[in-house]
């Protein structure tokens, strides 16, 4: 049984999720959320009937703060933190991770994400591609799924996949969109990762932003891939006419807002999307892809 926990990030519902899978050997946590929502996570875990110290296994899709920020607190209580080998050193020594986030978020950093303490190597478990971890009755398979981040893992358990961010963002009845923050966006890798999940053909797909996908999973993944390609092409076209990133961000924001209004989304859902997936991030992530990965000359 999977419990979807709403971390109520910045007071908003359905923005960031964590998941508890109940097993014979106790609760297994997928995603830890940012440390700023740890208190909410603790309360919700207690409502399900467990204490934080009952959580001995924490699977992290990738090391961004909205997914891994609170992992250290579980490690402090003795949990194993399972993570991509390329992400592991950053959880052991989060200084660099923190530093690059400060450049993006500035003074808002701590309010948004809380603090991040180093996790001892004894608590960090690297997962190889297709590696299986048997926990009670569940076999948890790690799928290395780059595209959103080089250190991204989606987890396959029976007919379920916990898709992290590579499986997209879909909130309420809103559209399916790809979250594209810098610095690792890689369109070709992302499309291959989507293919990999499609081939598994899971019945249930869980998104960190947010929850269980309502559409048929294949439809969801097809829309995600199309939108990803569309966003990437859109940004490339803008780069041809504008050398100022703030103009591209504004015009991207109007493009998606128009799309959302056509979808008859209410303002609250639009705000949740902006929290999970801000436009300035998507534009800078995609510009970085075009310039660094594809060698497009710009600006
Ligand atoms: Zn995320």
C-alpha cells in the first residue's frame, strides 16, 4: 500500500510529495522532500502509524532539495539513504550543492529549503542501473534515468514506478510539463529515459509533483515527451531573436499561461505549477542545454 504524503510546500497543497510504501519489514520512504517541510512529513508519517525512527530505508530520486533536502534527518535516525552514485558525494558533502542553489535562490534559500547537513558515508547506499534491492516482499529496481538531472533514478516496484522528476509534473487536472532546471537538462537522454519507463509499462506512476497519474501512463509519458520537445524548440527559437534571458522568461511565462488558461486551469493550480516548476528555471535550464550540450552560439 502506497501513502501519498502532501508536504504542503510553502503552504501550498499538491506541490511536493513523498511516498510511504508499507512492507513486511516496515515503512519504506520514497523522496524525503526539502528540510523546510520535514515537520509536516513527520506529522503525516505519525498519522500513518510510524515514528521517524521506524524509517530505515529512504529512496531518493535525485539530490535536488525538493527531493533530498530532508534525507540527512532520516540518516541521523539510522536510515539507509539510497541514491545515484553521482549524487552520493553531494549528500555526503552538501556544500557545493548548497552554494550553487544560493546562486539561484539567494536570500530566500533557507526559507524555501531549510538546512542541509552532511550524511555519513555509512548511511549512503549507491544504486547501479537496474540494481535490485529486496526489502520484505518488495523488490525495488533502480532505473538510471538522466535528462532532468544526470544523477536521477526512477524506482520500479511491481507494477508501480516512482518517477521523480524525469516522469514530469502533473498537478490536479492540469497539463503534463517537464521540469527543466539547470544544469543537467539533456533532451536526448530525457527521451531515452521516458522510453525506458514506457517499456516497463507500469500500471501506476507516482510523480513527486504531484501524486498518482490519473491518465493512462503511456498517454502521460507521450504528452511529456511532446511537451519537452516543444519547450526545447520554443526556447531555441526565442534565442535566435533575443539575447536577453529576462525577455525569453517573460515570453515563456505568457506562452504557458495562455496554454493554461485554455486548459481552464484555476489560479491556485497555476500557482502550484509555478512553485514546482518556475518559468525562469525552465528557460535557463533549456538555454544551458542548447549552449553547453548542443554548442549553440548565443548572446
Ligand atoms: Zn523536483
